[in-house]
C-alpha cells in the first residue's frame, strides 16, 4: 500500500515541535481588534501549542510526513 499524503491545508497551518506536539497560530486575531484588550493581543502573539484532544484529530492528516 502506498504512503498516505499529508493534507496540504494541514501542512500550511501547523508545525511540529521537537517533542512532537503541534504548534498552531493563535486564534482571535483576524478582525475586531478594537474590542480586544491590549493584554489579550499581547498574549495572543505568535504560535500556541494545540490541545491534545484537538491534536489527535489533526495528526491523522498531518503526521504522514
């Protein structure tokens, strides 16, 4: 049986850490910045680690590299 291909959408949205966890972009920063607090915006910079229950679902598409 041939290897499964990685989903292109997952390849663009997620990265793996050295320990095997999945990193993703922080949610809630596309629009509506005026109603968000400065504390929220500064905490939401960069990437975040995906919750294990979500990572289990994503890894089905992502970990075939």
